[in-house]
């Protein structure tokens, strides 16, 4: 019962400041590397709208997807999780 109550009180992670920071870092790295959303999408084997929705916060990124972005950008997974 305690688990259910705790789960009901949790914020959706897509709306947290921490999640927005991760998304901002993803976009920042992409732009610094001079890549378009379409180029990133092709490299990941997804559509451009997938990248767009992640960067705009419309789609929730899971840890495995974040790992794929990190590999593409030649960054550690933890570099996206660290606070500035």
C-alpha cells in the first residue's frame, strides 16, 4: 500500500527541471557538433520527429535511448546526468 501511495505522489519525470536539463544538454551537444535533427535521426535509425519531440520535451526519453544519443555524440552517459 505504501508503494502505491508513493507512486501516486511522484511527479511525472518529463515535467521536472532535471529532465528538462537532460534534454537541453542533448540539444546543446547536437548543435555544437553542427548536426541537424535529421542527421541525428538517420544515425539512430529513427524519424526526425522522434528527435524533435525529445528535444522539445514532448516525448519521454528512456535510459537506453539516452545511451544511444551518448554513443552517437561520443559522450559518457553520466555527462548528460550531471548538474552543471
